C-alpha cells in the first residue's frame, strides 16, 4: 500500500467521518433549531460559543504537538498519551473554574449563567481527544469515524427523545455533559489495541509539551475569536434571536470547512516526516494540497451559493428565512479557510508554529473591529461580512511572511482556474435553470468540463488518482 493511497484513504475516512458527524449534527440542529425557535437556539449557540474560549485552556495546543512528536518518535506513544491526558485533566479543571468565575460577573441573566455553569462540566472529559492522536499518526482514521458516528447517533437519539418529551433547554445541556462521558468510554474502548497510556505525572514532559504548544494555544485563541466572537457580540448587541439566525447559517458553512481540515489533517503527519528527510516531497505535498483543495472548494461554495434559500428553508424552516443573507456571504469564507488550514499545518510541520500568531492575530483583530463597526447597523449580514474580510487577512499576511511567501504565491495561483470555471458554469446554470436543487446537475457537469479544458485538472492528476484507487 503506497503512501499516496494511505493519505487518500485516511482523508476519505476523515471526510466520511466528518460528513457523517456533520450530517448527524445538521439533523440535530434541524430538530433543535425548529424546536427551540431562533431565540432558544440563539441562547444554546451563545453558551457554547462562550465556552469555546475556555476550551483552549483545556487543550493548549498539546494535541497537535503530540501528533508531530509521535510521528517522529513512535516508541514514545504510550508515555506521551498517558502524560498528556493527565495534563489535559488538570488544564480542564482550570478551564471550568475560570469559565464559571468570569460568567458570574457578567450582565447575563441568571438562567444563562446557570446553563453555562452546567455546560462547562463537559470540558472535564476533553482529554479523551488525545486517543485520536494515535489513529491520526497511524493513518487509521476509520476508528475515529466509527467512534464519532456512534457519538452522533447517541446524541441524535437522546435529543429526539427530549424533543418528544418537550424538555426545556437545560435538559439538552445535561445530556451533552453526560454524552461527553460516553464519548470518552467509546474512544477508549476502540483504542485499546493501539495504545496503552502510561499514567504518570511528569513535570519535565509537561514543561516540554507546554513550551512547544503555547504558541498554538495563542493561535487557537485567535481562531476562536474570529470563529465565535461574532456570536458573543451579536448576543450582547442584538439579542438571542439574531444569534439563532446567524448560527443557523454558520453551521451550514462549517460543514463545507470539513474538507480542507480533513485533507490537511491527514497529510500533516506526512508533512512532518517529509520536512525532516525529503524537502522536494514536502513542497510537492504542499502545492498539491493547495491545488486539489481549491479545485473542490470553489465549486462547492458556488453550488451552495446557488441553492442558499431552498437549502435553509429545507433544513430550518420558515422561521430561519432571515439567515439567507448571512449564508450568501459566509459561504465564500470557505476559500480562505483552505489557506488558513494549509498554512497552519505547514508552520507546525516546519517547527515555525510561532508564526501562526501573526496570521491568526491579524485575522482575530480585524474580525473584532469589523464586528464592532458592522453589527450595530447591519446585524447578522454585518457579522458575515466581517468574517469574510477578516478570514482573507490571514492569507494576505501569509503572502508577506518569508516562511510562507513561497507557498502562498502558489496557493493564490491555484484559485484562478477553479474560480473561472465556477463563475462561468455557475452563472450559466443560474441564468438558465434558476436557484434550485436541480440547477446543481448542469452546474457540476459544466464545471467538470471547463476545469479540464482550462487545465485545472491534468493528466498527472489522473495518474496520481489512478494509483490511489488501484493501490499501486
């Protein structure tokens, strides 16, 4: 089995697993959003957007550093996993205390504060995510797919039961905390044949992990800011109903963002190895990642733009028609997410994770500023515009940094052909068939023909993928 095949297979399982998880998540959101209505769904979204900032403390970027270290030193797997889990438990306790203390002095209602206190307990089981590191390094993501699928099925079943019982929002929060415990048990069960954690406290290793991971923690903090601060600011400025409408659009777009992080997450261990031994292979992996992702993401964003209104109506119902404007803007942010994902892993693989600070810091700062300026006048559409512009700032800064300039130039070139093919095929399809689901068929056919004609896909790509499917 070739390395190319293993990467493709692993990527396929990540995408499949994330697709299943996202499909189940959308089903959960479908029923929950309709049941709670925009106001209740907005409160639910605000709670977990707020807690997202404290989830950084429970992780501190340790997981990604462990992927890199285990890929390079597989003999230390059991030690790293065991020591890392104990560290994560300690950090999770700190996160719960801080989240509960800070919300206590805010002007939120007592009900919202109580729900946040309750939901924060779920962070105590976040250490179970480290089990997935082993599967990622060994390119055995099918086990993660299975675990995530079981988690999703359990969550959907429990939520449907609560909806049938007409339960209040607090019951859903309790269910999420209990299911985080169940998730830990499931992933621990399936990982027992791959890792046997050596449970111990090792201050030298803790120091080593934190020393390497703190730049990633700051980077993640900035990522959370530009991913979730808009919902927090909307809640404070416009109320929970606006958050509900906006969150409905965000959840759909996040489904599209599965693809770049799934692909690059699968390639990351290989990048880490190639950087140490085969520089030419490293660069080729990076450039192909840009080209393949853009060839897929740009037409998908175009397709979702075409069917925005009927898609939102199908999933969320009439109460969420106000989400359309935000979705039409947000869907294009997926293009910039590809740049963000690839750059993030390039810097991690090359031991330059400190530079992520500049990229994500610029994006986060721009996002906060634009949300502050645009939300009061334009509401959720303003928040969407702020997201789109700020996401583009990261790649722009990356084009100036010496460590990433070379890669970004190639990355920007990779947009051209997919954009031309998508613009032409999308425009013709929209004009002739209108904005409905049936439009997608002629659009995809035309895009496939155009991307081949203008050289977006060439014979070398066909040879690579032929090898993948033939396992040569």
